[in-house]
């Protein structure tokens, strides 16, 4: 494997702890506003709606719709089930905006800084550019380039995302690595000819996580942190 | 004027000294290879072909073509006039790649770092993303986001560029400033509703520069360096 010229990162779960961040923020919201609800359940159900909502776009059933709008629609669907139907627009907008300020995993920012000395680093996320810029700035993560789904108007694992990013970098897919905590994302990237780096995040989905706890294929690099990935790339 | 949430920079001439960089590199090439030519004249003629080459794309006469390919075509046209018709492909490719490693003006990198603490900063250039990433990395300039013409498949001053960048930032045009050394670029940005910041670069075109030596309209901010722009934005 030749050293990749660019390493593109999946973001939700790979670089940021969406679940812990959402649970903490929603729980604090409940305490502040005196609302009792299963905030952990809401966070998990909200994320549970993520792939199905994007699948409607991938399949063509829904015209291109960015992730903020998908998040809002799935939140609106879920709130009654959690006894929160009375929440107003401003509170719902605030909840959707939580996805713009998720906490990085403890190793993310420093690991990215190290890797950035050795390669071009960027995002390749199903989040939109604006969300990714917000995450990077609030989380102290510095990238050379931001690729979000709204640039390609496709969601991963559609090949337009992986190949579109390579085209914008003017690099052949074999010179680009996708780094992700999700085997399915890496499989799709490999199918497009990209190199693959697996960073397991066994707590992404909480203590009962079953999937993606380990590599399910011979990914080019397997590393337990972003910094370890940087070291292995050399 | 409300403080802009994002400041997007023109790059060639505004942040990097394309002319001084090209002349220095071409002159060194001539000395190393024993070739005598009017390197300054070649640099100026090459840049002279820049707007006409993009105009063929803007007008629709030429299908979308990125700047590297336009640079190569105009170089191929010009070399015979400068007695350099014998240059081979590798040397021509090397010359085109010079545009990927132009030197920043002395104030650019530090000024951008200061402004980045106060706003989202990015590029909005007619260069492609790959070129801009190369310029940023070789020049030590850190941006929050890179917008190049190949994302929009339009060249400035087409409104698709200014408005496309605002859409990807999820910001209204009035919350975004274009910073540029060129009055015409700022006029187009203002026409799209963006704020405008003028940074004169009276030496961009060399000692005989006539245009863009001063502001030709009441731009929202006028500053003689990137750092001064950061201070005026506050």
C-alpha cells in the first residue's frame, strides 16, 4: 500500500461522539426546563431514523434534502412518542442544531493535527458543509478541506460521494484513504478504489453496541485512534 | 454593517503573489536549464490569457474546463511566441503546477490566523479545490473551508459561485463577506448581496499596475492587509 496523499474522515461516530453529546445536552435541557423524558431513548431513536431518512433520498423517493431538514423531520416524528409533542419550533431548532456542536472523541483533534503534517486531511461525511465547519470549529479540529454530502447532493454510500471527493482532490482513488468506524462505509469506499482505514469506536452506540466493534474485512489500516492511524500511515 | 459570520477570500493576487512567484520560478528554471527567455513577459502574458480563457467557459463556448487545463492550453499557445516551442510535456506540466505553490503575500498567513478566531474563513477562487488545498498547505494558510470553481462548475463573477458558497455555508449572503484585491470581483459579490472587503495589492501586476490600485466603490471594509481586515471586522 502506497502512503495515501489524502485521508478523508467519516465524522459522526468516527471523529465525534454524537450519542454522548446528544444525551448530555438533552438531559441538561430536561433539567433546565423541568421536562422528564427518556432522553437516551430519544437520542438513540433519532439516530435510528438516520439511515432510513437518507435512504429515501438515495432511492429517489425524496428529492435532495440536506441532513438538517432530515433531522428535523425525524425529530418531529419522534417527539410525540417521548411525550414531547408540546415542544415548539425554537426548541426543535435548538435540538437539530445540537448536531452542529457534537464533542470530538478525546483523540480526534490531536490525532488530526499529527496526520495533517503527513497528508491532506478532510471530511467525507453525510453532514452538510455548514454543519461540518461548525463541528470542526467548535471541536478544535483543523482540516485541509471539507467535503459534505451537499457538495455532491448524494449520501454515502452512493459512489458519487467517494469518487466526487477524489475528483475534487485531483487524485486517483488509490491515493485517497477513507477513515471510518463503520465497516459498511469502508466497503463502499473500497468498492470505489479508495484505501481504507478502520478506527473502531465500540462505544459509539453505547454499552450494548453489537455492530462495528471490530474490523470485518482486511482494511488497509486498522488503528484504535486517529493518532495511531497517523503513526501507521507513517 | 453586521459583523460577517464568514469571510471568503479571492486567492490569486489577494492572498498569493502569483506574478512574483512565477517570475522567480521561471527565471530559476531558465538558469538551471540554460534557456534564455523573457520570463517576466511569459508570466504576464500567461496571466493575460486567464480571463479570456475563463470567458469561453462562462459564455458556454467551452464546456466546463478547470483552471489547470485552461492554464495548460494558454501556455501551449504562448510558448512559441517566447521561443520555447521545444519544451516537452513534463516541463509544461511543471509550469502549470507552479500555480499550485504560489507564495502568499507576507501578511496573508498571519492575518488569516487572526481572522479565523473571529469568523469562518474560506477561499472563493476560480482555482480548483486541489490547487487551493496545495496553495494553503505549501503557504501555511489555514482555512475553515475551501470553495473552488470546480465545486460550482462556474467561474466568478458568475453568481452561482458567490451564492453557491453562501448556500453551502447555510448563511444569507448578507452574513458573508468577499475579500478581494479586485474591484470587479467585489462588485459582483455585492450584486449578489454579500458584504465586501477590499485589500489593495498595488504590486500584483508589477510596477506599472494601473487597475485596482484603489477602491472604486464604497466597499464595506477597506484594509491594506489581511490582518488589518481582521482588526476592522473586530
